C-alpha cells in the first residue's frame, strides 16, 4: 500500500506560506522580465538610467549562468577564450585598496578587446568602474590610457554605503557628464 493511500491527507503548506512563495516567484519573474527588456534595449546602444534595484541577488541562479570562477589573488587566471573579447566592461572592485584596484585593472585589461578610448566610435572600449572616491587617483593612473574620468553619477546602495562612492567611466551619456566639466 502506498504511503499516500492510507487515508492520510496530503501535506500542505499554510496559506500564508503559499502567499509568500507566490510573491517571491512574482518578484523573480518581474526582475527577469526587466532584465530581458533591458538586454534588448541595450543592444540598441542603451543610454538610459539604471539602478541596482532592477536586479536581485540570486546567487544560485548566477552560479548556474555562464559562471567563470574568479580569484582576485590571481587576476589573470581566466579562460583563454575570454582574453580580448569584451568591448563593454563594468566593474565594482570589492575593496578600496590599491592592491585590489590594480588586480581588478589587470583583469579588465585581460578581458578588454582593445585598450583605447571609444572617442565617439564603436571600435573602442566602453568602461565603467563604481568604487570609492578615495581611490580616484589610482583609477586615473590605471585607466588613464582609455580616458577614464570621474563622472557626475553617484552610486547608491539601498542599504546605504559607509564610504563615498563614485562612478568612473571613459564616456559621457545622458545619465552622467564629467565631474567638474
């Protein structure tokens, strides 16, 4: 005799738990649709405003998508097929130390298709780094050749940040201009 055939009711979750699961699924589906829409829009040289609230941190899903293991202590230990493949790079270094910024720059240089500024064409690298204001000087040294400057865009975090953060980029757009320009 099957365990479910002995007359016992099939176990069910409480209604409030089912409601929470439904809300979670709806939020995930909404975020996935926003990402899909944004991806389609970006393929047409997207120039709009973005915020991190558009994306949720679902690390399980991230680990299942085209994940490549990366170790900051070994910034060039990446698959050879990624070398010089990217013309759009966004980075958010995890620490504000010179060492972290330098290792991140090594990785960016490895991944970048070219190491020249875009200068109004589609041939060069478009680069963005969101990191601390206090590392602005080293950012200028590390990425000066590709024309990176401090922008007027100020990154915000929904839970607040303890340090002043800045957005550094090598291009202007409708979301920002050069700071001090």
